[in-house]
């Protein structure tokens, strides 16, 4: 493995993190009434975090500067190693402001919250959000925005020296990387385009939410967590706090946009709108949202004595979109809905958004390909001599992609079952144990039972939190990048 290049990139990431921390540091200066160097104030906690990240980053970058010449020749296993270590390290240093400020008295809680942020999970250990300092609220929302498109993809966009090596990092980090296609010849250009689209959509949403009645602070925070499909809010009641149909419509629209393939947004900007709606994954994604929303609305309407047509209609669409895109915003406590809807929503947690989106979980394209594969196997039982290809649109899915998807599905299910057994063994009831793993592995956030409603995980014990932290990381990096580092073969020299 290219160890020196790996540590050089880790140093660069910590250096960039120290620069990014300046933004919430400025926010803390604006909202704090205490002097900058008061150890009880949030500005001091951000200042210390900046200095620590900067020193560690510069030391790594300086000591391993000769690794810069090997960036272009990074192998695929180097890419997996860099991506996994980067997310663990960035979450570690990113948790310092929460810990140093005393917002989280225990480091495990600070790390849980920060990993939940960067992985865009949205699970939280805070029971009352409004009591948290504004700068910490801003930072936890900002971690989701950074993690949504990807901290490695941002690095690839900034470091043109990566080239081929950057492609391995890109595929290892982006959701649905095995099925995502680059939209530019150079991977650094693809990364820049994706981040450009991400920033543009974010800016538009900030303006719309501000015009809808949110404060500028809340507009930025909710945009960060909508476009990243993260779900953190500045309010304990989440989006339900804002009794505004306009705000809910705006958030629904941008959740759907964030859950779609960002490559399609680029195609739209190029003016090829008809080509977008021919995309089978997008059509399946929108049909799933439409069908599940209609079903939810009908069940709510006929199972309640209160015939609140408008409320049920709005809550049905919002919660289905929120769960399918793995955002996790709340306008209603779906844990109080009929059991058939609770089961359906848990199933939707496993679907996720499209490949190349900021959504988590399995991804629509994998579900689609797997469905077609099962159909092909059934057809071959009837016509054993027939040669039947698995196709998505006009494109035939090759054997390597099919094998990759089948292996991914097996590992996903295995980790889900194992995690559920561990959480149940730690004392959680079955509903809470199963949904907590589903919600963290799928990067959704809220679940059922004790982790329902606002997705609060404060009462889970020490070991349970670390198990769920692992689930968040596995889910965000789509298992392969993390698991491959546990194989002895990975560490053997070629």
C-alpha cells in the first residue's frame, strides 16, 4: 500500500477541516456574549479544535510530503483505506467542539453525534435541541452538508494531482459508487461539477426557506440537512415546528432532488430534459414515492376518526419522502401510525435514494437490478435454454456488477441481523433494536420504539452507541470500503 501517500492525504483532510471549522467559529463569535478565550464559551472550543486539526494536519502533510508524488498511482485498496480512515479521523476531530464546549459531557456522545452528522444519519443524543448553543447547532448541520456530497470528493475536486488515484477514492466514497458513471473525462472535473450543482441547489433552498419565514440561521441549517438528506434540525420538533405548508413543500422538493442522481441534475442543466425522464432508476424512484405516499394517505384516512384530509395528505407525502431519501425529518410521529405503515416505513428505510445521490441505504438502482435478476432466474426455470440478459433501459448489466450487488445485499442483510441481535442482547426491546440498526445502517435517523419520533438515541448504553456508530460508517461508505480493511489480504504486499 502507498502508506506515505495515504498519510499525506489524511494530513490534507485535517488541514481542510481546520479551515472549515473557521466558519462555525465565526458563528460562535457572533452569538457568544463571552470573551473569545473564555474556556466556558463555544468560541474557545472551536479555536482549540481549529488549532489541533491544523497542527496535526500540517505535521502529517509535512512529514509525508514525498507521498504527494504517488497520488496519481493510488490503487483501489489504497482508495478504500483512505476513505475509511478519513471518515473515522474527520469525525474524531470534528467532535472536539461538542466535547470541549461541554455540550456533550462524554466523548462517546460527541463522537456519536459527529459521526451521525458526517454520515448524514440524523440520529441524535440530544433530547432538547433548543438548549444547544447556536454555533454547535450550525456545526452539526454543517457536518451533514459536508458529508452529503462527500469530504473525499471535495478533496478530489481541490487536488488535481489525484487523477487516476482520485477515481478510486471517488468510487469508494460516493453512494452507489459501483454503479455511478463519471460525467466528465477527468474525475476532478466530475467532482467539481457535482459540488457546484450541490452548492447551487443549496443556495436556492436557503433563499426559498428564508422567504417562507425561517430565520437566515434556520434556513442555512435546514438547507444543509435537506440537501445532504441528513435530517438534523434546529428544533426538537423538527420540521413540524414550522406550521407552514410552503416550507414543507420546499423541503419535500429538495429532499426529492437530493435523493436523485446528481448526474441527472447535470443533464438537466445541459438542456436534455427528455433524456432524464427516460432514466429507469429515476422513474422507479418517483413511482415508489408516489405509490407509498398514496398508500400511506389512504390508510391514515380510513383508520382515523378524524377526517383531516389536508393534514394526512401532507404528512403522508412528507414522511414517505423523508424516509425514502433517508433524510429523517419529521412532521408527524409515524411510530403512532397503524402497524402496516410502520412496517412499510421500515422497509422503505432499506431502499434509499438513487446512485450518485446524497441518500443512504441500499439504493434504488440496486433494488431495480436485483428485481430484474430475480425475474430472469424465474424465466430461466420456465425456459432453461433461453439466453436472457438483465437490462436497465437499453444497457445490459454485466456479470461483475451483478456479483457486486449480490455480495453487497448479502453483507447488508448479515450486518443488519448481527447488529439487531447485539442491540437486543444489550437490553433493547426487539422493535427498538431492529429499527435502530435499520435507521443507522440506512443512514435514516429516526426509527421505532425508544428511537422513534425525533430519532433520539440518548438512552442507549456505551457499547450500543459504538455499535451504531459502526453501522453509520458501514452504511455511508456502503460496507465494502470498511469491511475490506478487515481482510488480511488487504494488508499483504503484492
